[in-house]
């Protein structure tokens, strides 16, 4: 919801999507508390598959997936699904972790037990992997920025933002 709140003054509407009903409820409650109308910012609970009837057939100019890719078993599948919901010329922005010098095993041990099962990729993604995934999903004009840092569960991580544009 933080990214949505920051983008809300600059866009006509935002639709957040999450598989967690609790997260969707919190998102919508926070938007209401901020005085943002549901027509401008709302979340829905769904596990998208890239089917025409999903999200009422909506197509988007911009899709932002922030700090979520490491939760998806297949970033290739989720990227194709997200691209399905883009208008031609629309952009996908993904922010997530870069690989660290630590091994994936050590990284996995640092996650608390109660969230460990929700993380599919403990050691992040490199530029080549994201570029290949984006290109295979039909995204062009690839751009990758990796001079970012963030803190997750008290640990510092190097982060990236990647952008791709739907070509057709």
C-alpha cells in the first residue's frame, strides 16, 4: 500500500491485488482512513491467472510489483500474467532484492520461521535473469537500476527496480 499511496496523486485510479484477504482489508481500510475514495484506490483479493474475465477485463498503463517477486515460485509465470493485464505500450515496474554475497541457505535461515514458507527465492535476482524473464514475456525497452538499498526484517539488502514496456 505504501507505493500506491505515493502514486495516488499522479494517477486516475489504482487497483491493488493480493492473495491475502487480510492484506486487502488493511489496504482498503488505510485508503479510507486517508480519505481516498475506492474509485481512486482499492484492493481486491485474487490469485491472477491472466484470464480475460479477471479484474473485470481491465487493462493497465502501469503495473507495479514491489517486493513481491521473491514470493512467487515462478517469476516467469507471474511476469507473463502481469503483462497480460498491461495495455500495449504499458509498463511493468518490479522492485525486489539483488543477490547477496551470502548463500541462499544462509539467507533463508535469517527469515523468521513464520514467514520462511512464503519466500520462494531467498537470494534475490540478478539483472540477466530479470531481463530474460521480461523479454520472454513480451516486454521491451528494458531498464534496470540497482543502486538502491533497503532494510527487511532488520537486515540490509541491495535492491533493484526493473522496467519493461509491453511491445504489442
